[in-house]
């Protein structure tokens, strides 16, 4: 007869149970501390406040009203800065005939004014935010007018023309272009295309009118007075137009580059 085997079961003591619970709670606490918050990491980013403000301003655009005054003022400004840059060929022919320099060199003077339009775009965008569109328009027109007038006394120097008709005139063109590009759009939503079309149609009209008038002035009074008269008439008509420029929704100042999105509101 086989001996009876007795199996003895030992129940866990209270101390071992407490130790197990303590280890489990410690593990959960460590996991909660080390792992990032899943809800926070997958939540939608905060809406950019600048974009949101722009959207709200766009929805409340009056589509008219004082906006048509802005369109007329910007059209006059476009008449001058586009018309004068497109009419450089008339002056260039007269300067070549006078024996000042080669056509390729003088063409670079006229091209410099156009190149400044893009070269100073970022700077002038910040300038509009800092001092406002009206003051930038005044600055641009003064520089263009002064550049034209001073060019009348620089006809014997190619370097002088590079400074007056190239750099001074070019920076003024860039200022005016920035103003007419951003201001009319603040007043129109559905008719924005029509408003911008009227503004830039002024530039086409200026290119035709100034070319014809400048050619007639060069023939009758000479190249120097062509520069001076264009500059004086530009100041006389452009500065009053710039006075009517008014931003409906001024853009708030911000950092040069928005590297990080703003944190969600708590």
C-alpha cells in the first residue's frame, strides 16, 4: 500500500500581498510620470491668431463705401510709379543721343528702379506695420519725386543717375507698390478683383500718358526739364492722393518670423 502523499497549500501572507500591491502602484506611477500625455500630444494645434484676425476682417469687408476712395487714390499712385518706370526708354534714347553712355549701361539704370521693387519688399512690409500705409505712401512719393528732380541735375554722370533714378526712385517705387497692394483688399471681398483691376489699370494708363508727355517735353524743353517737370507734377498730384490712404484693419506688429505657434489657452 502506497504511502499517502499529503499536499500542503500555503496561503499568501498579508505582508506578501501588501508588497505586491506596492510594486504595482509604484510601476503605474513611474509609467504615468515618464510617458507623455497622449491627449496633449495628439490635440489639435491652436489657431494662429493673426490668420484668424485676418479671416474675421475679410468677412466684415464693406465691399464699397470708403473703399472706392482708396481705389481712386491707389490708382493715382500706381499711375505714377508704374508710368515713370515704364517710360524710362524715352529718357534712355535721349541720353544715348547725347553721348552719355552705351544703351546697355543706361538700361541698367532703369532696370535698377524696377529691381528695387522686389529687393525691398520685405523691408517695406515691416515698415507698413510699423508706421502705417499712409506714411509709407508719403515716403514713397517724396522719394520718387525727389529722385526725378535730382536726376535733372545728374545728366552728365552715370553714377549720379544710378543713385537718383535708380536707388532713390527704386525705393520709392517699392514703398508705393506695397501700399497699393495691401490697402484696397481690406475694403473689398466679392469685388476685390474689380478693385485691384482699377488700381493697376491706372499703371497702364500712366505708362501710355507719361511716355507720350515725356517725349514731347524732351523735344521742346530737353531731358533735364523732362525729369524735373515729371517730378514736380508727381508730387503735386500724388501727395494729396496719399493723404486719403487709410487702413481699415491695421495689422498688429509681430516678430520678424513666427517660429512657434502660440500655445493653447489654458
